[in-house]
C-alpha cells in the first residue's frame, strides 16, 4: 500500500474511533445516535455507509471492523436494515461503477487540460 493511502486509512481509522465514542455518548445505549429512532444525524452519517463499504471492497480492507468499532458496526447494520433506509441505500457494486466512471471523467478532463 502506498504511503499516501496508508496515511489516509490511518486517518479514517482514527475518525471511526472518534465516531464510535460519539455514538456511545450520544445514543446513551439506544439504537441510533438520537435515541430509539433514526434521526437527522443517523441520516447524515448513514449516507457514507455505502461509500465506506465500496472502499472496503475496492481496497480489500475492513474499515467498519467489529473488533475496533463494534457499536458503529451494529449501528450501521441497524441503519441499513431500517424500513425507511433499506429501499434507498445504494448497492455497493453500483457505487463502485459510479466511482470508476467519475475517475475516468476526471482523468479525461485532466488530459484535456494538459
């Protein structure tokens, strides 16, 4: 793994540990950040779950690791399984394809600028 990638993954891991602590503090033992039901903070943070899962698949790593952030992993599972979420959560493979398309467009744009 390149130095930049390893450094970025270290920063993500540190951020997830902080998010784990924030969940423990905010949820007060409940199922979601604000209590027993999905709230605004859950929706905001939950919108990143698909991209995290796509990154895990692309890089063959585990960011949402139950051994390191068990509360966050359980929250993510509950969030993705919630009736209001499961029908609109994007599929990981579709996010990967979209990411590849964006990368190709950025590369093409950069070539045209140079």
